[in-house]
């Protein structure tokens, strides 16, 4: 039987907060206010991780992954500004 969400924390909003954090690559403290107190979200995430919940959720999803979305269009890939030339600059 599943446990209820902590008071004031909507389960779909909590999951969205976790996904947002990883998609955006931000620290917990930079979560937008609409997700609530970042410390509460982080504590809940950590407790679930300690019990292996995230592994049980994402393992079946990873097994059935359709990786078409992971294709990279080379028109949007940019190199760092210093990668354009070899050391020493242009030789003509």
C-alpha cells in the first residue's frame, strides 16, 4: 500500500519538480517557487532514493526506451569558441 504524500505536497507536482531539476541541470535551491520549498522536495527525493523507489520506477522505463528523441540535429550543436582553430592560429 502506498503512503500518502506529505501534507501540502501534490504527488504529480513533486515528480515534476524532480524531473524539472534534472532536465534543467540546476541545484535544488534553484527550483522555482511553484514547486514549494526546495528543502522539502529534496528531503522527500532523498528518502525515496534511499528506499530504491526511483530505481524501481525508472528501470522498466529504461528497458522500453525509444531513443528516437535522443537524436541530435547537427545544425544546433555548437563547439566551444576555442575549438575552431588548432593551437597557434591560422596558418596561411
